[in-house]
């Protein structure tokens, strides 16, 4: 049940937003084993004048960048799954965005089950209800 927020540099581009969302949701399901019907994804575009790397705007240094935050329930994925996810997402977004800057971040947020959820229920509650 990941909450996914993707920021992309540049002007709003609905086609790119949809392709990037589809890529991330697919990898989230395939690599991390998350359920697509429970993914909530937002895509935001940040003007290159407002995106800074090493104190310089992308409008000056050129290229593109992205920042991905994805909240997942803590202890539901192995380190090797997370490492593969980061590598696959970076490669996939690099294919969609020309000249991606190396300083483009992906943050898998391991949220405690008792402090994270949807529909008014925590993931801990769901875990206990499942009798696991």
C-alpha cells in the first residue's frame, strides 16, 4: 500500500507523468511485491529554475533530475529487494528523461506499521486482523 510521490524537473507534461507513474507502479509491484490496487501516486513537476543541485539551478547546469519518495511498511522488504528497486527505478527514469543528473534521489521510507495506513486503519491493525 505504498504512498508514492514523484517530482520531475521541467514543465508539466501529462504524457511523461503517466509513463513515469506506470513505470514506478510496475516496479513497485514486481520488485517490492506491493499491490497495485493500493498504490496512491502523485507526480509533480518542478521548474528547472527552482531545482538546485550543488547550489546551482538545473536551468544553468542543464539536464534533468527526479526525486522519488515511496512509503512502505517497515520490515516488509529485504535489503536486496530495495537495492534492486533503486537501481531499476533509476534506470527506468533515466530512459524516460534525457540527461538525468546523477544527483537524483530515491527514498524508500520504511514506515512503522503502527504509524502508517490508509482508510483509517494502521498496517499494524491489518496485520493483527489477518492473524499473522
